[in-house]
C-alpha cells in the first residue's frame, strides 16, 4: 500500500478516536460537580469527581466569594489564576465560608451524543437542559452554618468543626430556599474514586443525617427542575457541594 494511503488511514483512525473521546466528554460534562478545596494558602476550584478532576473553564465561574460571620460576601474573582493546571485564589482572611457558582451552559442530547447548545438550534432533540453548579467550602470559624442563598444548597445545622468523634452531622438540603424532601446526598472523602458512593436520603424536612469523614468530607446533591427558560432547555440540571476538612 502506498505510504500516503497509510498516513491517511492513520489520520482517519486518530480523528475517529478523538471524536469518541469528545462525545464521551460531552455526555458527562453537564454531570460533573464543582467543589472548592483549601491547600497551600489558596482556595482551589475543582471540576469533576473525586479521583477524576479537570480544570474548570474560568469564564464559566461567574461567582466566587468569601463570606464572613456577618454574611457580607467579598468577591475573589479578580484574584483567580491558573498554575500547574489548578484554578485558585488566595485564601481569604476572616471568612467562614467560600461560595461559588458555575454555569456549564445549555446542553442538547441527540442521537450522536450531547452538544453544547440550546434546543432552538437543535429542536429535534432527545433531551435539553441547562446545567448550573454551586459549591461551598467551610472554613473553621463562626458562621459556618449560615446559608449563602444558592438556588440549590447544602446547609449544616451544626458546626462540623466542633463535632465529637463519631457524632453525626445534620445537613439541610434546600432548593429555592425551601427544604428539598427526599434528596439524596452523596458523602465522600473528596479523594477516592468510586462508582458506589455512600448516600443518605433527606427526610420530609429536607434534613440528611450523616457521619463525616475524619479529614476531608465532600457532600454532593443533584436536582432536576423544570426549565427556567423552556424555549432554550426543558430542564434545569443543578448540583451543589459542601466541603469541609477536620483535623483527624
């Protein structure tokens, strides 16, 4: 076979492989979670799942703020930078909570997989959604139990830094400021990759009772709601995380 034909065959195989990777990525992009972690004097913004983290797109992060015990937010967006493939900002002083909001955009599912667009562009779709992500990081100090007003939010009902060993933590799941009964909360150590995460179901008052890990604990909840903009997406796909770290 002529050399040029071999080269073309290799290019076709490479393109096919790249398309497969892209479709797989697109199909899961809207399902990735956003969470915040502290380390080295900085607040890191992470996207993905424990054990499988990717670099968030900086323009999609439209809110990153430090909140003190008094509830007044101070933006950290102007301090964001990327180093060693990590998006982060300097750790704020005197803050009890750091909160973030991230817009993953509109997604449409077709027979060829997901596309990052809205249903107006692809009206003959299998599914359409708008993906938004919310994240909170608790910092040891007064005010850790306050709500920040995210559309979907996990709010601890006790200071997790003051829990005794083995003492459970109650967390309220709220959607639109109201309790979200029956919500499933995933509990992880923020490091271990697993297909069967530990889950706790919230009661009729939206309260989930769980046992935190010694060290880092990452809580995650997802919720599907009717589309805020039905002409663009039939559903809103929301996810929220709550992260805190206790000294073992």
